[in-house]
C-alpha cells in the first residue's frame, strides 16, 4: 500500500483524546480530562434546529452562512470585544463548522509550506497539529510558571524569523485559564505590526472570565483593508454547550470575502443549515444558559481550588475558561503522560497531561471544571498530596 504523506505521518497523537478514550473504556471512571459542558441545551435552540428540518430547509446556504446568523455573530462580537459599533459588520463574519474548522480555515488562508507560525507553549494541541497538516512549521513561544503563564513579548520577538507569518493568541486560555490583560494585548498587537504578522485570536471561551474582563486583540486592530491583521475564532460549543452541532464563526479582516468563499468551497462548502438556525436561536434568544454555566464553572473553580489547597498542590488560579492547571510534579517522576495513565488505572480518575499542550506542561495536569461538582471534588480528592498533606 502506498505511504501516507510525510506531514500526516508526523502529526502526533492528541494526548487529551488518548487519556479520555481510555477513561471511557474504564467502568465508573471520573472523566476530568475533557471540556464537555454538562447542561441540557436550551429547548428553544433545539426547536430552531428541528423547525429547520420540518421545513425541509436542507439545501446549501451561502458559503459564509445565513445572513441573519452572520449579523447575530457580528452584534455579539461588537458587544463582547468592545469594538466600535460600525467597525465589524456581518460582511466580516464567516460561519464555520466549529472553531477547529475555523482555525484550519484561517491557517489555510495565511500559511504556505515552510512558513512558521508562533503558537503558545503550553497551548491547545491543534494549533500545532493543524499547522503541520498544512506543511507549515509551528514554533512554540514559552509561557513560564514564574510569569503566571503569561506571554512575554520579548520571548516571542526573539523567535521571529523571515519565515514567520502568523502569531496565535488564546485568551481565555485552554489549558491554562489565563486571560490576557489590556496592556499586554496591546503590546502583542504592536509586536505583530512591527513584524507584519497575521494574528489568529482563539476566543472560544470569551463568555467565561472571572473577576477580569475579556480583551479581544481586535480592539487594537485596524479597520481598513491593508491595515487589519486579526482573524478571531469563535464557537458556540462552549458558550451554549453545542459541541456536537459544530458551529462557530471566524471574524475576518475586510476585503477578502471572495478568497474566503473560494477556500470554504474547497473545504466544506457551507455549514449544515439546522446547526445555523440553532446558533441563531442561541445568540438571539434568552441567555439563561450562559449565566447559569458561568456561575457553575466559577463555583467549581473555587471548590477545586479548596481541594488542591488542602493537599498542598500548587495551581494557576483560573481567570477564564473552565479549566484548572495544577502542578503534580511531586508525583509524576518527570513523565506526566505516563503518570495520568497509571493514575486512571489506580484511582479511576482521568486528567489531561500537561505535555498534551507542550513541553512546558511537563509535571502539570489540566482539570476540566465543567461537570458535576461532586465528581470534581471526589476526583481531585484522590490526588496524592505533597508530603504531609492530603
């Protein structure tokens, strides 16, 4: 049989899926390794999708999505990102098949073979995986514990070469729960302008920040064609628990819609119409789900922190998203990937290994805060405490 392409053979396994699928095969396991919202989808969202099917409205939609949905995404983004009311309209919104397709879409537009893309380390693994699928070169920029896992512009600037094309920013961060502040975001955008880099901003968790505001890099971007450089990736998977409907949006610089139509046609043509109508209902209808989820994640964060405090386990206090980043290096022996597998076998608890997100994640684990609080507290209670604690 002929061989697969080299760039596919080199794509590493996703360690989050590795441990999670092992947990799904383990009876009674407490799965804290994957970010899956646990609340029922609001009824009005489900009914909008079902009504679309009842009407047999199952034909192609425009490549960019239903006009009403694009406007709804634009309105939410203007409100949440703090951009001026007229600067981002529906013409700059592209409806995509979930945030992951949006990331692939953006990278397909921006990267040629051999180009370099700067991605956070630790950072979400598909940033690097997707770049490799496009024959591009992911270059990790460090997020160090000593600096609260915040990027330092000087560290990033030292990695820029004549092949660097894109800077990926992620706030709130998966896996860290870290949030970029206004001053740092402005500095990072200035860096991108100095080196004429595109910026892909992953804002999948923009609805969930705690005690700090969400700051979008688009706030500091230009509006005119030739001056704008930010692609913003949004999803309804986390905000409204629509993970299986695969629906999100890519907010784009002006003036490139025709090129985007061409690329979208070659990837998926358009997003399924029932998912689009469900998304429209979610964005324009009651927001009780988001408010309830926000409160639940915050309460779970604090409950998890109390358990870790009692055990003497260091962690990064999450300012956003729904994850807690915990230091279990006292137990892992320098191999956190192997340790989470043993911990699952011995204790029945699945945690995502920090190395799933980059080399700096060695010794750390990501804990999902989105499930039942009883399971979260029970699972973390099984962690080995530091000497003399827990």
